[in-house]
């Protein structure tokens, strides 16, 4: 897959940066609108989770790095945080068990879900690949990959 466009953004740990993150992400509008909106939703959900959970006890000046890579057949979103590591797959499995789901949440029926963990289940449904890894520099990286119809 060839890279068509990529960009990085660094923001402080501040929920008021959400609009700046959304506006920055809009530059990737070459993808189908419904996929763009899904990806924007999971980006903002992940951003909020970094602020409210990963960076909960960290200074507002703690950076959050975001990178988006648009390729001919996929889009990748990465967020780096300085919070405590958590086992993403275990958290997903626990939420699915709680919700009595066997695979993924149906995006049409999200209102029936408990609010805690709803974003994680939606992100899992939207993403074709989802991972959260601890890096040697002490940061964590959330990777969200979504396959796309071929873009030229």
C-alpha cells in the first residue's frame, strides 16, 4: 500500500483540544464520508480516554501525540500516551462478556450498552486492527487501522 498522506499532531492533555484534533483530522477527507466519520469518532473517543484515564493524574502539559497515515487501501491512526499500560485485549474481552456479546457490538444498537466501555466496543467494531502496546520510551501506542476501498 502506498502512502497518500500522513501528518502528526501534538496537543496538551486538555479536553478543550478536542476541536483542534477534529479540525486537524478533517484533512483526510479523501476517504468515503461514512468511514471518515467512523474514524473521527474513534479518534475522539481515544483522545478523551487518554485525557480522562491514561493522563488522569498527569500535568496538563503532558503531550499527546497523534499520527494519521492515509494509504491507498487503509487508514492508520496512532495515539501515544504516558499513562499506565493496560491490557486492551483483556479489557475488550471483559466488556464483551459483560455485554453478553460474542463478537462485536452492532453500531446500530449502541444505546443498549452500558456507558462504561461503550467507546472501546465501538472502536473495536470500527477498526480492522486494534492494538495497544508499551514502547521502550515509556509511552503507550494505540493503533487503529481501518481498511478502505482503493483510493487513487
